C-alpha cells in the first residue's frame, strides 16, 4: 500500500526513435516538471483532485503537448479544447467540449463538477458557463504555436492532393498520427 | 492529449484529461477525452486517463472497462489495461495511465510510444517516451 501515487501522460502515438536529442530532452523536461507539480501537492498531503488538476494545468500551459497552448488546429484553422475530471471518491465528474477561450479547460471542468448540478457542457454553452465563473480567458490565438500551424498547413495541402493519403500521414514530423487526439 | 491520475494520502482517487483534439478535425467532432467512462474515469477501484484514437477509445468505453474488469474479475490494474489494449482495441490505437486504490501504477500503450511519467511515495520514479525504453 502506497501512501500516494501519481501518473501522467502527454499523448500517445507514432513517436519516431529518431527524435532529435534536443527535442527529446524538452519532452523529458516537460514531463519531469509536471511530475514535480503533482509530487509537491501529494507529498504535502494535498488531494488527488488538486494533484491531477495542477498537473494537467501545467501540461496545458506547455506548448509541447496537444492541450491548452500548443493545441492542434481544426479544419477551420481554430482551436477547440475538451477536458474532463472525475473524483473517484464521490463519482463526481465535470466535462467540457468545444471550448475556445478558456486558458485552462481542466479548471473549468472541475468547476462544472463542484459548482454545477450538471456534468457536461458543450460549445457555446460551455463558453457561456465559463462566463459565469472566474476562470482565466484568452483569445483563441493564445493556443497558437508555429509548429502546430505548420503541421496543420501540411495537413491541408495533403488533403487537397489526396484526402485518403492525408489520413495516413504523420503530421507532427516525428509525433502523432492524424487520427489521434 | 494530456492526462493525470492520482491516489492521495486519504485513499482517494482522481483522474483528469485535457486535449486540443485531432489535427484538422471537422466541425463539432468530439473524441474520448470529455466522455466520462471512455477517456476519463475514476471510482473506488481505480483512476484512468486515456490517449489515442478517440473513436476507438469511445467504442470500447475503455477507461470504465478497465475499472470494471478489475472489480469483476479480481484483476490487477496491469492486467485490466492489458486486456483492453490487446482484446478490445487494435494495435496502434491507444495508451492508458492508471492508479489503483493501493497506489499501484500502470502506464501501457499499444502505440510506438506515449509521453509518460509516474512517481509514488516510495520514491519509484519513471519518465519515458517509447515502449521499449
């Protein structure tokens, strides 16, 4: 029996072993930093809910990962974010889809769980719910990164040439298949 | 997609997942992340967060299936995640992180890699990217 434990992920998929060392190190550093955030919460007796929220916020703010800043582009060239959180001790849950202006969707998901009688808000309704809270808001281009933009442009070009082929193309030079979210 | 699962010193479990979705996704497409029970789930048995091909993860109600497999088959977290990855999903579909009520951790995938890290109160620390690292 462990007193506390935590695990985190930053996405799965096709990750080439040829990833340059400098980029590889950035990912290791990002994972270590997020792990440290969770460790500090749990080691000091904090709750599992606080730990997972803080860790995910950290990863959302890291442009390397596909969440928050660094999110991929939609077909329309915008960013739409989804998040969910669940408390195993109460089965409480909060979820959102299609957010466009909430800097840290996981924090709003927690508010859905704790402050509303509902579980899941979508799109315009999710943004409206955010208006009733104090969560930090940003312009949609806050989530933009050049790397994701270039990835999206290549996807658009590929889709014009051969839509079927685009489904199979690895878009983030070394990481992630098109099908992955 | 990013996610985290945790067990705290009060014995409580929690799971969280967040994503920007898939590149070039069409209007209104939603993956597994915000679907409670598919991409994110926690109960008294385990906390699970998923990443991968959202449609496949949803079809198999994957995170909830992992917790149920543990509860109804007296299986370990490791066995339950392995079951979903090998018997329900196809190779290349997904990865999962999980923690059970005893603080056992599991991070498995049937993709080439998954950015992942874990730590427990005994000091066991893992930071990995590839399957065979």
